[in-house]
C-alpha cells in the first residue's frame, strides 16, 4: 500500500536507508512517543537522533519527491538529512491536539541548537493547523544564520501559504541582505507585488551608494511592477552592469508591461532574443552576491 501521510513517507524513507540497529532504535523511539510517555521521551530521542541515525543526506529520487508533493501539496524535502527527517517524524509521532502540538514545537524551538532548529523549520508545512506557527516562522526568516533562514525560506511552501505581504516582502529582502538565493523560494513570482518592487530598488540604491554589488536576482521581483523610476534603475544596470547584471535587467524588462521597457530592450536585441527563446532564464544567473562584497 502506498503511503498516504507525511509520517508514513518519512518513516518509509528512513527505514529503507538505515541499517538494522538504527531501524530498531527508531522504531523503539516511535513506539514510546505513540504511547504518550511525556515530553522527556521526545527530548531524549530528538537529541540523540544524529548520534544514533547519522547525518547522511536522505536519499530521495524523483518518485519520492513526487510522492511528497502528492500527500502534501508543495512539500519539497530535497536536501533533508536523515537526522532532520527523523526529528520531524518524531515530532509528528508525538501527536496531541493542535494547541498542545504547537506548544511542544515552540518549547523545542526555544531550547534548540542550530541543527535542531533547521529540522523544526523544515517540518513547518507538515504540522497541524499551520497558522499557529507564523510567529515562529517569522523568527526563522529574521535569523542572520543562512542555514536557519533557508530552512524556512527555501523549498518550503509555508511562507507562500502563510505569510502576509509584509512578512513575505521582508523575507525576500532578507534573502538578498544575507546573500541567499531567491530561486528556491516557493512561488516567488506569484507572490511578487507592487509594494516589494520599490523596496528592492531602494536596497539597490543603498548598495550602489556604498560601492557594493547588487545581486542580479534582485531585479526578478521588480520587472513585473517596474514604474518609471525602476526603469531608470534598470537602464543604469544595462549601461554599467556586468554580464550577469545586464542579463538580469533584460529578464526584468521582458516581464515589464510598460512600453518604455520595450524601448530599452530594443538596444540589446541579442539578449532580448535569448529571453524569448528560453536560453536566458533566472535560474541560469548566479545565486547572489555575498553580503558586503565590494563592487
């Protein structure tokens, strides 16, 4: 029988990959948690998971990823480790009413080390009544630790489903601030909005004023909402930017509905043609500039 819940998938993936002693240890811990023997059992199992199970990458193929998206639309467990998967599985197995589950999650976050936080945040789309975790997810994307930030922001449907426009925009801006990629943010293009575009242009101005580089990816969320001021910025990038920056400007201009954008594109026909035939895309550009990189 095929798995029908995230818990079933996680346990199946882990048991397929673990050796016999590790499988036995995991099964014993899950039985204890299912019997509701209190919080101590979860705390102990949560802490011991890397030592008992290892930190190898969780081996998932395309069929596994498809199954994940089927049982929980938008769930993308690519890049998870064995220990992370086990910790999320243990928390899910601990069960309880949604309010009790949320309190348990919050308690674990308050005492977690970085590795534990990453696991907890990666599990966000799987928890009951997801709206209960917005504040904690917001704490995650305010982190200056890139792995913690990316546990919420990358390959995770939680932000696009639960963040309001203000929280979403701050997350995108923070990604650029810490040098994180925008491309793995789920529904980045769908959630782009008219309030975000000028924020990003203002950030670009700050970087330029400090003689610092601007990530080419910044312009991705500007193009569809570019006004006259933003077009001036994009024209500057076309005139003064490096190869990747100019490519990003052309991608942004190609998404802009204003007629003046087409005039700017006419000056770079080769790049504009590359966009039209699909040879130039956002996912072919560099991830991001490093924070503080000099230009």
